């Protein structure tokens, strides 16, 4: 074979020099590892991302005992790190099982999930690149994380395909949660929200003199419901701010409250109607009960599966690496 041109000798010399330089250079520092799960490493940067997400309030992990992770004392960091590491360990175990079972996630599935994340970012007022930068991730890293998450979910779904709850299980769930299913006392009310007590008092005087509450709400109200004449619709006791409940449920239909001050401003309320609490029968809520009983049964099956997977796993946690978290 004939080498073209005299430049090949220079190229070869440069390649040789580069090879020697690489041999002489110090090897790159290894990425510190938080844990090794059946031979799969969980790097500290991955755990750091989870910590950052929780601090921003955008994480999915529930961290018991840490209501404000951003204010966690340094001495509590190992416990917080361990709490955040556990879901990462679970995912690594589930992904390994899924791959052993031959499951795959298509590029289209990954793209669909990433599109949903991008839409969520836009809904919160961020661009997708801004969200990625905030999470300290590249699109490639997010795609890999998303693929693993979907793969783990797919395997769990295959392993826990539960049967629908039996009629006896539906009845048992209904009896246990009956109080949650009964309807509470409800009110249908109007409101007028203004920014000063003086304006609220002036409007109240006009209403007592015969002015239309709805018309004054449309003309003066600052809340979105003002366009509907201040109509708040039907609401159950306990679903609105306490000041709303205290005012509205104390009124009789047709009555107007005095001026009520809240953090929003100054309100007037008019009660249109009330409905008393009512116990619901199983026949009324059977479909809802069956759905919720199935979800609960499925969640229990997933917990049992995860405990079984954990039992046979080899997990090595490097707690010394937690000191690298910031």
C-alpha cells in the first residue's frame, strides 16, 4: 500500500507524540461513588442532583423528617443523603431486572416523556434549556435518566399486574373509608373582593340600600369570579380559607356578611344556598371505591416486590462520599 503525500510522516509523528503524552499524563480522577448496586455505580453527582431538586421543591422524592432540606444542618446531611439515595438504589435494581427480562424502552417513549417534562417547564414559566441548566443536566443525561425510569416502571407494571378487587374487598374498603366518601356541608356563595376597608364598607351600604350584589361584584370585584358576579360556586366546608367558611356557613340563604379581612384584601359574602352533610351508599360510589381499592392493592404489591428485590441485592453504600455533597 502506497502512503499518499509526504505529510503522513508528520501525522504519524504527532500521533506517536500524543500517545506518549497520554501515557505520561496523570489519569483523570475517578468520579466519586455514593453506592454500588449489584455492580452498578451511583455517582455522587447523581445524588447531588436529587438533593438540589428537593431543595428547589421540584423533586419527586418524599423525604420524611426533612420538611425544609435547604435548611438541613451539616450534621444531618448523611441522613438526608441516605434518604435520597434509597430511591436511586431501588431504580438501579429495577432497571437491572428489566434488562435481564429483555424489556426495552423505545426512543419514541423517551421523547414523549421528555416532551411532557418540557411542557411542565413551560407551564412553570421556564424554557426547557433553563430547566436542564437548573438541574445541572444535559439533554443526553436527561434522556438516559428518563429511559431508566420508564424501564423500571415497565418491569414493575409487568410484575404486579393485579386483579380487580373482589366484591368483598370493595365492601371492606368502603367500610374502612366511609368517612372520606360522605359529603360534607356545602355552601353556594358570592363574594366581592376589594383592596380597602373603606370601599368594602361603601359597597355594603349600597347593598343594604338595595343595590345588586352581582352588579357591584362585576363593577368593583378584583377576584377572577367578579366576571361571574362574584359566584364562588358550591364548596364544601374545609376546602376554602377558614375566613370564607366562618363567614359563609354562619349566614342564612340571602344574607350578606359584614366586611371580612383576609390576606387577599377585604371581602363581602352573600350566601345563596346551603346543603347539609350526607352519607353516601356503596351503590353511589361503587366505581370510585373499586378504583381506589385497586390502586391501593397495586401499591401494596409494588412495595412487596421492591422488598423482595432488595432482599437479594448486594448494595454497598459509601457514606464517606456524603461529605462531598454541598
